[in-house]
C-alpha cells in the first residue's frame, strides 16, 4: 500500500492539484503494480513562511 507525500508551496488551483494527484497515482500504480485504490497521496501546501531555503524564507 504505497503512500506518497508531496510538499509544495501554496498557490496552485484545485484543478492543478487534482491532476497532479491523478498523475502521481497513475505512475505509482504502473511502476509498482499496486492497485490505484490502494495508493494514498498526501498533499501538504505550505504558506510562504513555512519553508526556508538557505536560511531565507521562500516567498
């Protein structure tokens, strides 16, 4: 039962997130043979001040 966790900065539309989840599920299923209904995708959308890189906030 694969679990995929994706962290990204907020700002994408619901349609973009939905397409990404479907695409990721399709690839994981194709590559592992796992049934799609057994694949979980967790999307964590971060606000601009929840991610720092190189000691600086990503904006």
